[in-house]
C-alpha cells in the first residue's frame, strides 16, 4: 500500500516538474511575442529625424580613442 502511494506521489511530482517546464517555455514564448508585437508600433517622427540630422550636420563633436581619454576630458572641464 505504501509503495503504491509512493509511486503515485513520484508520478505526480514528475508530472508537476514537466508542467512547470512547459509553463516556463510558454512564458518565454509569450514575452517574445509581446516584444515583437510592441516593436511593430514604434515609429520615429519625421521631426525627430530632422532634428537628429541637423545636430549631426551642425554639431561639434569630439572623438576619443579610448575611455581613458574621455575620462580625462571630462575631469578637465
């Protein structure tokens, strides 16, 4: 009798583990679908593109060869 109960409990535990793994996979798939769905609605406004182009054309940019050069420049200011 006890052996049959242990077998039944073991079987239920295995089923729960399997179900848990399936739920985890479903959650991952759902998150991916949500990301794909929401990304389709992002549209850059033309006015933002124009502003970025203007900044790129008129802006004064300083290039740094490495992070240390950037840090030194920031510390000097």
